[in-house]
C-alpha cells in the first residue's frame, strides 16, 4: 500500500471510531463539565484519544507488523496512552504522571531512541529525557482549545513526514503519515465547536510519539549540528513556544506549572479579541509556516539559515513579552491572587536593570547578525577566508563603538511599550554616528585596503532595520493585536479630536477597564467616515441613538476637554433618551 492509502486508512478509522468512543464516554459518565479554566460551555465527552491511538496502531500493524526498527515508538506511545487514560479515569497527581513519563522515556532510550548528534551518552541521555518528557507535556498543555492540539499535531506530523521522505527514511515517514491521518480523522469531531475531547490519553500520546519520531526521523540522520537541532525545534515550534511561555509566567506568579488556566497563547489571543476558531486557525497557519521552514532548510544557505533562526527566536521573545503584558490569573483565584497576577505580568517583572541587560544582550546579537549579513550579501552567500578574517578582526571594534554610541543616544532609557517617532530619530542618529566612527577607525587602521566599503553601507541599513524593529516590535504587536475588538462593554467615544484619541489609547492600553470601542461620535462633518487608529467616526451627537442601535453600544464616553457644561448636558441628555450610560473621560 502507498503512503496515501495508509493516510486514508488512518483518517477513516479515526473518523469511524470517534463516534463510538463518544457514545461509550457518555454512557460511562466520562464527560467534562464546563469549568472556569476551560472555554467549552456545555458538557463534553472525554477519551477521544482512544480513537486516535487505535487507528494509528491498526495502521502501523498493517503496514509494519512487529519487525520494524520503529516498533519502540509504538510501544512507548501505547504505554504513555495507558498512563494518560489512567489520569483521565482516576485523576493522577502531577508527580505520578511525571514519574510515569520518565519511565516511558527511559524505556525508549534503552531501546535506542536517543539523540545521536551528541556523541557523549552522558549528555545525550539527559537531553533525550528532556526532549521526550518536555514534548509530551507540551501537547498536554496545548490541549486547551477545540482542535488546537490535534490540528497542531497533524501539521507537525506532516512536516516530519515530508522531511523523512526527503532523507529517504521511509519507516519514520510511515509513522508520521499515520499519526497525521489519525489526528485529522479525529478533528472532524474535535474542531470548534468540539463534540468530544481527546483527554490526556490522546494529548500525551501525540506529544511522546512526535518527540520520538522527531528523534528517529531527523536527529539520527541529519548531517550537521545546525540542521539536527533546527528541524525538530522548528517543526514543533508552536507547542514548544506555548510551553515555555506558560511555564515562565506560571513560575512568576508562584503557580504550579501543572495547574491549568486560561494563560496559554491561544487564551491570550482570544482575550485580545479573536474568536476561538480564528485563534486556532492562526496557530495552525503559524505551525504550518514553521513546518515549511523546516522542509526547505536544504534550499537555504546554511549561514543564512542560522541568521534567520536567530531572528525568529528574537521575534518570538518579543511576541512572548507582548503576550505576557496581559497576564491571566489562575482559575478560582481570589482578589489578592488577581492583584498579584497583574503585578507579576512579564513587563512589570522585568525591572529596569534587567530590561537594560536584555536589551543590551539582544542588541549585541543583532549587531553581529547585521554585520555578518552584510558580508553574506556582499559575497553572495560564500564569504572568502580572507574576508572572514577581516570580519572577525573588525567585529570587536564594531561592537564596542555601536554599544557606546547607542548608550549615548539613550537607546537603553526607553520603555518598551511607549516608543515613538523621537525614539526612531535617536536610533537613526545612533546608527549613522556609529557607522561614521567605524568607517573612520577602519580608514585610520588599514585605509580600507582589502576591506569592502559596501559591507559597511549594508551593515548600517541592516542595523537600523534590526535595532529599530526590535524597539518597535511591541508597538507593532500592540497596534495590530491590541487593537482587536476585544470583549467587554461596547462604548462610543464622543469627540474625535485629541481627547478622543487619548481616550482610545488609554482604553486599549488598560484591559482592566473592560471596554470595547465600537466607534466615534463627532459633529464635525469633515471627520465623518474617517478613522482614528482603525476606529471609524460613525455620526454626529444627534445621531447617538441611531448609531448605538447599529453598533450595540451600551455607554458613551465624552472625551471633549474643551466642552462647555451646556454641551456636556446636551450629550448626556441625548444618551439618556436612548437609555445609554454616559460619563466624561476628563473629570470636571
């Protein structure tokens, strides 16, 4: 049978078995009731992971029998499935689950599933333990929204399938395609709105099987260290990123990592205004992009690949910082815990000195990346040994000059969330001055003999782009994600001038206000149908009632600091006639 046939078989088996499992779960009372730390609003059957595991196992036995080197992956998957099933049925403690995961990982290692790129067992074995247990828990944590874990697992499995085919590892490719098919068949019932959940028996099985498959399909056969590390990390990038973010933020709050909550990447995106379905689809797309990056590694210059990888990591760091700004308290937390959670948000926890250290470290990395990228472009991806020597010789000079100049122009005195045009001008000045100083030093040192002048021009452009991009990344994330409709009381802002713009920014910057801006109101006809930060001016003060009916607004915020008492009373009177609450943004 072909790969397509086995894929189709696993899809059909999973799709056919899931309704039967759903019926059994309902009859045996294995139904999850709505909870504060979950998104579902009605009782939902559990144990859907049984359908995934059975369809995968049947497909594997039909394709491979019991005489394949990949049999340890199946054995480990079945054992972790039983552990997850026991947890679904009897609610095991986190400690017992962790011990069980370690035992299964130890069995896999003893059967030869080890990170082969590390030649020293004393290092390879702990790294393998960390990889298998970490990925198992990553998918367990990721199983927090309809279809997210199963869909992400399917995308990761397809990426590993394509990569395994490219290196002619057909046995691992078969495992990956069977796993993808089993997940897709289950997704017919698990995608939003889900009619069944997979439970820990499914999520832990997916995590461990993918972790072991990544080791067998990439780390053992990759020819270089960069690729060996890059491929599995990229293919499984979304669950890894989500786990790191959740782990870090829960540690900051003093909350046990195993305690559930609405604090995952998916939850934070929903809080910002995306629907559950759109959030899951966006994470699918991101996971697919990561997977495509893993597939096309061999068509990219290895040095350029290293540069891109560094920039992706830095971008994810800033994205994590942005998501961490709106920290989410654990379910059932009292007011004290809520206040502590708000105080322990990522940005507020990064004290000024720590922020400066992080900024300095990232700038050092970006300075090196910009300079190295300039050499790559100048020499079209192949840097001659003599020019590489020049790069190494001049790099310390370049770093010292740029850091000193950046500090002089105040690049380490800004607050991440509030950068603006003045900060960009300072970055531009710092880049220009540092570049002139570097060129002067090189001219005095070697009169530019054997040095490419174009390198320093390209380096200046790259430095401006990367340093500016890093500084403005939070601003960009906030502009495009922080401006989503959100949830809360729908309000109109009366006054589309400077006061209204200030009120809009304050509401968007302060989620605790729980307002959702649906439009502006202003008597100036020139402003009609124009936008302020993406929010339209919908009508005049006299049309407040009509606009409120169209938008569903419940309240009007008057943000006209120059308005007279008569004007304020007129607006408040019109709001009262339309049964709308009203208040002023500028207290009188």
